C-alpha cells in the first residue's frame, strides 16, 4: 500500500509543479489553487508512505517520479526542447527509481 501512496504522491508532484509553472508566479488564481491543493495532497501521501518505507527510498522515488513526470509534461505539453542528453538524464533518473524499488526492504 505504501508504494501505491508513494506513486500517487509522485504523480501529484507532477501536477503541482505543472500548475506552479502555469500560475505565472501566483498571478493566475486557478493554477495557483490547483498547485496548493495538489502540493498538500502530495506531501500528505508522501508522509503516509514514509510510515513504512525508508526515508531515502521514499524521498528519492517521490522526487524521481516528479522530475521525470515534469520532464515529460514539459516536452509533450509545453513544447520544451528534448534532445539526447536530456532524454538520457531522464532515463538515468527512471533507472534509479526502479533500482530503489527493487532494492528496498
């Protein structure tokens, strides 16, 4: 169950990071509100997952999901550039997430 909560927390991190970008420095109310709500939800689910998962594992996986997810949203939705070095960096983060999952007790 902790891994499910952690995965949802990471996906919510993608949502709040995207909404933060779209809020244009908190000048747009709807994206700002979405950012605040999903940020709270993400932290709450991360905290719940940390009840059973080790700190290093939970935090690494949470930030990794957020980083890779934000990267994907950036190039697929927001038109940010994608090139081989950036793609390789995202793949390294993803491989780290998978390694953390399979080596955690």
